[in-house]
């Protein structure tokens, strides 16, 4: 007699967007594991066509309220590439400073409000605060520091308005940044305490074999870099589409991406594993004290990696502020010219690619945007298959919880909901 078990999750509510989970097991073997993304297409690539070459940084920032800087910087990098423009080093540093603010606030939000409840057997951060109030207050203070850094450099913390092609509309004064440094020094203590805190969690065993894809640079990659991988040679940003291909799958309105036909992973694990040697000494010490090796392939331990990256981002922000001298000009003029440009940066969730073709009139002729979540969907489904197979003897509630945790490892996007999944189980 065939034993069939079906788990249907109707809504992924702790993500930005609309999705579901469908798992079917036959005789204890997963036959179908799908992350169903059913949100209607948003058509950003389509409505960018015909817009002025100056508009994508502001328009694409609206794709995400949590990591708008990632979209702005990748867009700027691509259009500046198409127009043959190189930024002044001081403006590059300011972009990196702004991006550090986004990493700090996004990582703190994920660690404390979304991910930590999984490890503390609590339903949400409100319940966590009852028993770990000091930790939650620390997380909120850390997130606030990131938000205020974004506001200071970017004009506001959600969809910054001070970013433009070639740099910024205005630049901060040394006095403004000096005041911010005081808050960041306190944030560094909070970030180090965060690493110690999350290192004490219990982690399920799961080592993944996905190929790792991330940017690398002369320093820990954030605002730009070259594309590196764990198996194979690095390749130029302009060749991204030759290696990373998107395809439509029947169960999702989001495209799935492959790397040279295979499954790959981008995000904190990939970034850390390919850039470990470029972390600051303090961040490496924190990683070692937390039990991390130079490579991490357990997605459940991504919470530790995010905490280590937060230490680095706070340190890096302090370094930039300490050396800051106001740029001679707030921006470099980016005059349009016909051509194709490619841009990348490291969003908190992974490598974000933009490609723009500009016509003779300075209008966007074509646009391609490949976010990290689209690249990670195949990896998420593979992880789910593994944990379902390993947890086949669990009851429906426990197995669903394990699936929730597996998805949340990737922080696929963020919303304000307190529960990730709503579960329906059908048995035949």
C-alpha cells in the first residue's frame, strides 16, 4: 500500500511578497518540493524601457524597502559603466559607507526579529522579548544605528533620496559623521555581543554542496567587485548573463536562475566563504570564537555569518568616517551615450546584477535585473528536500517548523508579519 503525505503551506507571510510551499512524500520519499511564488509579476524591467538613463536608481529602489541601497548602487554601477564614467575615490567611499548602513540594519532585523525566534523556540520577537529583553533591545539599537547612517548619507533610511548617478546630491560634513561615529562605536560593542549570543544557539546539521557565487575585491566585497565562484574561474561582470541563466518554472512567477546549468548559492555563506581573508582581524577573531571555519556551508549557521558581517560593516563604517574628507564635488556628471552597461553589488541577501542598454537619445532601451532571491530558489528547494527526507518521521507540525526554519535561513525577503507559514495538511 502506497503511503502518500502532502504538506501545503498557503502563505509565506514573513517574506516580502506572496509565496507558498508544497511538499509531497510517497513512501517516505520527497517526490515534489516546491517554493511557490505566486505574486503577480511587477514588470520593473518592462516599465524601465523608455525612461531616462538617470531614473533607474530611484525607480529600482522601490523593488525593496529593506535593501533599496543595493538596487540603487547596482543600477548606478551599470549605467555609469554604459556611459564610461569612473567615480572619484571619495564618492566610492561614501557609497560604501551608505551600503554599510544597509547591511547593519538589514542583518540586525533578520537576526533579532526574524531568525532568532527559530532557535529560541519562540513564535515571534514579542515572545523573545519576554525572556530575552536585553538581547532584543540590543538588536533594535543596532538596527537603529544602521538606519540613522542610511539617513545621514542617503537622505532617509527607506528609499534614500540623496543617491544619484555619479555620486550624491549633497555630501555630509565631517561634523555630521563625527556625531554618527559615537553611535557606531556603541554599535560595535552590540555587534560583537550579537556574535557571541547567536553562537550559543543549537544548529541542525546540514552541509550543502551548492556552488558558491559572490563578488570579490581588494577588500570585503560590498558596493562592487568581480564575480568569483567556488568551482571554476572568476568571470567579468559583463559575462554574467553568459553564466547565470534565468528560466520560468510552472510553479512560480519568479524566474529560477542557474550557474552554467547547475544550482548555486549567493548571499552571506557564499560571500563569507569566498572573502574570509578580506575580513578585518576583529571580524575574523569573532568568527573563530563563534566556531566558524574559513568556509561555512551550513545554512542554519548563516545567522552567525550575518552577525560577523555586521561587525565588519560597523568597523568599516568607522574606518571610512575616521578618514573622511568631504569630496571636492558631490557627483561626477554622467552624460548619456548609446551602449550597454553591467553593474553588481552585494545586497545583504547576495549578488544583485543589473544590465541596461541605452539608446542614442539617452533612454533605457532594455533592462535586466537578477536579484539574489531568484538565484537562491533552487538552492532553497534542494535544502527543503534534504531536511524533509531527514525529518520524514516527524509529525506534520514539527516537519512544517523545520521547513520554516530552512526557508528563513535565506532571509528571502522581509515583511512585518510574525509568522512565516500557514499550514494545510492533506492526507490520502
